[in-house]
């Protein structure tokens, strides 16, 4: 086996978080009497992305983002709503909406038979725990590390230290970080000295030294077992 320890991101890697966010935002807005939630969605997305970038830098915690994104949305638009109430309803909706990507469950079933798995996610504990329970993926993981619960986030080394400690400190040489986010998952893995697998369905490129790139989750078992896969467009051949 090439890799015996696999660290997975959750949002946008295993779970369709975009669908989750859209459904939750629409329900939150409509419950507050907003007839056209779509008119506010892009502003919310931009605020949310900016705040989560602050989490990656260590300037904010996920639990601060929980309400700040709605406080800023209300402050910068014509909404006349209670941001705390909106935040509460939104996180409930996030946990209740969104499905696993096609092939995610099958892939987890396959790789869990040959490797130890951990979930390492930047997120709010109540949201991620609800998603994990609803999708039924919890039993696949020997460690579930959520930044909002442990007080440190990717790409920082501390969250990887905690994960490795929970797993009994596996060898870095046989550990692989799998995620969609270049700035948290891939940079975090590279900085920690472990191989990375960038899940990138879209036709995008990067200058980062990504070890592997996949556009289909069902391609991962071959990488775990050490089989060479064809290179994705715009990427150098996977290192062997």
C-alpha cells in the first residue's frame, strides 16, 4: 500500500456544500419575510468567503463566523432582520441540507478497508456533526477533528498535530491529505510534510506542488494503492 492514513476534508470534497448553503440561505431568508432571497445571496457568499479566509489566517474562529456573516449582511444591505436569529436558523439548515457527492460513499467504503481515515474540517461543530450524522459517514473515520471544536484551523500545523495524535502518530510518508481547497487543505498538507490529493472537478490549475489531482472521487482508491493514474489536464504527472 502506498498510503495507509488518509485525511479528508468535508465541505466541497465529500459533501455538496454549495447546495447545502443555497437551501439553508433561502429557508433562512424566507422565514424572515424576504421574498427574493437570491437578491442577497451573492453578497452573503462574498462576506462568508472573506470571513472564512480570516479563519484560515488565524484571525477568526469558525464560531465567530457563525453570527458575523449575518451581522455584516444586515449592516451592508437593506435587510431589517435579527442577525443572531438568522445565524441560528442558518446553521440548522446547513446540517439538514446537502448530499454527498456521487461516488463518495462507495469510495469511503473501499479505502476504509485498507487505510485509516480521519476527517479534518474547518467548520462549526454543530453544523459538521449534524452533516456527519445525517450522511452516515462517521463510522468510516477513526478521528473527526473540527476546527470550531478544537480551536485551531487548517492550514495551520496545530490541527494536523491534533489529528496525528488521535491516530497514534502515523508515518507522514504514508499519509495523504485529500481536499478541494488549495489554501487550507493543500497548503496545509504541503506545509506539514505530507502528500496531497487535490479534488478539483473544474478545469483549473495551480502552481502548488500538488502530489495528485483527481476530478472523480472514485479515482482515489487507485492512488491509495499506488497505481499510477493519467495526469489531469494542466497538471504534471502524479509523483510515484
